[in-house]
């Protein structure tokens, strides 16, 4: 396979320039791919597909046959990010998380940003993610958003935009780690010759961050990962991360509150828990504080948290910054708290609860992408150019009935990356979700999850909507920068039955 017939189309291509030649950062990769023997790339793609099945790298799909598990499709052609561009992304994400952390803390304390009119008070009062139960709460070390996944997209103009923030229970980092493991196994020669920044230190960084949150009186903190259970869409990731962190994977029934502390049931009796990496939404975390009908959480957990006897990551209440209406104000939030312009711009956004924006959106539904304020995974969304008249009429009714719940954005021409389609390369649209850890310092994982819309022409990259993923290579900029290297080659059986 070669790229001679590859067409970039009228889009920004992450691998090829407008002149049809590989971008500087991608030239070694293009050369290595084209140097493979006939059929070899397809054999390795098949080997990767089989390895995903054998390793059980899956996600659950809601709304389909109960508990249906799927493997996340993986494409061998990686997305490459040049060192200089990554430096800017890293600065922008660090800036954004600092500002959002201060914003969340302000909302649950002085509320200065509302009093000064930078963010309208009604936006917060009507936000499904705002938790009145968290007013006055002081999380350990003053940090609310410990783990964040921020979705980035590149438009035709080459600019990187922030598409949305995910500060509650962001998922997908397990696929980043497993994708890299696969690529290093299947392309050891490429990693030996390239300077690609590593991602396999993420579990160590995550554990260090969680330990940092433990009460000062605890010298050897016990950490657990709290999962809703096997039917959750991200259960594979929960179990994977627990194993990588070396911590217990627990459900709500495994924990109990007693004498002002949280305890875990074990075969040796009860053992105290100091830090909980929770993958359960606020509503289900503690039936004494949030939803009383929750069977997933731990009764009394919030009282222990308020007393400072257990740490939670992420802190309850962070979901207010996930609200897509709040998202529209983030550039102003950055300016307010940091006195800086946003390094990474937002996508221009129309707020349907504002009359002028509402009128414009209703008149231009066929041109816009409309999103529900608190939905995720590609649900609750209208892609105007791909919609029918009936769908637009239905969405217009929803928007009129509850304008606060909707925003709209121009339809972006998402950048593309060459993707293996049958026996050739075709461009497919991608986004990028880097992961940010906030502990003693802010750490941005180099790269993140590149999600790819496998359906031709589709702009929806979510796995629940048929998307797949790619490895993301951030190139080191100099010989002193740490980089990934190939491990001993792992034998993976190819389609022909030979070891790759």
C-alpha cells in the first residue's frame, strides 16, 4: 500500500499538506509505511484487530441488546503532532484547567464571577451540573478537577479549537495506553527510529496525583477505584486502570461508612480507605446527599468527605463546568481569573437561551450543529447538514420548549488522517482528547485519544456512534526530551497465520 492515490480533499489533513507531500513531522512514517512489503500493512491491521479481541478491550453500548460489548475499532495509521504544536496545546490546556478550577471553587464559595456579571447567574442556577449540596465544600488541596479530558478539533483553517470539556468522569485513557502497546508491538522498527513522547507513565502519574490528595495524617494511603459495575459502558477501563494503578476495584456495596471514615470490606475484615477515584456520577455517589434511590453509591460518603477523612477524585460538583452553555463563557472565565486571553479558542457558539441567538439558530438549523447542554457520547445532537426536514422540525420544537438546554455551533470541517479502508487509504475525520491530571502540578499526557469517524463523510467520532481510534504520536523536539522506544517485539499472529 502507498499514498499515491490518497486525496486530502477540501480538508486540513494531519499527515499531508496541500501540495500532496507528507508534512515534515510525518515524512518518516509515510516512508516507513510505503517501504513495507505488499500486503504487510493489512496483515498487521488484522493482527491488531485480533489482539484487541484477545485482550478484551471493549466498551458497552447502551440502548442495544443488554450488555452488548464491542471492541473499539483501531486504525494503524497514527495521528502525528509536531513538538512545537504540542507545546501550544499543552499551554492552552494548562491555562484552561487552572481557570476552570478557580471558577468551580468560586461558584461554591464567594460567587464573585456571578456578582461581576461575567457569567449570568441564571446559567448556573439552571445548570443540571451545579450541586447545591457542594456549596461551601473545600476539596483537598483546593483542587476540584483532578482528571480532565478536553476534546479538541482542527478546522479547515488549521486552527485547533476546544470543542468541549469533560470534568466529571472522563473516559478513554485506557485505549490510549493499549493503542500504544499495540503499535509498539506491531511497529518496533518505527519506534526504534522515531522520537515519540511516551504515554505509559500515565498510571504512575495518576497514582501520584491520587496519593497527593490523601489526608496529611496518612503516610501510606489506601486508594480504591469506585465503579458502577460491569454494565457501565466504561467498565473495561475501570478494571484496566485499577490493575495498572495496583488498587482495588470496588462497587458501592464494598464500602461502608463508620466512625467518620470509609471502610472497605475484605476477607481480613474492614480496612480504611483514604482516596476514592470515583467513576460514578454525582447523582449516584451518596444516596444520603444526592439521589436517595441510588443503589450504586455509599451512604454517608459526603459527610466523611466534608470532614476531610477521605478524598474524592474528581470532586463532586465539577459537572457544572461540563455544561455546554457554561463552555461558551470559558474564554471570559480565563480572562477573569488569570488576566489572559485563551491560548486555545472555543468554537463560536450560539446560546439558545439568548433571544438573538435563538432566532438565528432556528432560522439556520440546516447549517448548524445543535447540542443538548448536558448530553455526551454524541447523543442529543443534530448535525444540520446531514439532517432531514422532519429532524430539524423536531429539534426546533425541543429548542423552543427548553432553550436553556441547547447551544449551536457552525459545522466545522474536522481535519482528517489517512485511514485503512479495505486495501487503500482514505481520509477520515478525527478529534483529539488529551488527558490532564491536576495534583502537585498540572500534567498533560502527550497526545491523548484520537477518535476517528470511520463512516465516510461522518463528523461523529464517538465510539457509541460507530467511531474508532488511532494512536497519537507527539514528537519530542530535541535529543534531551524523553521519548518512547520499542520494547522487545511481541509475536502477534497475522491473517496468514505467521508471526508479525
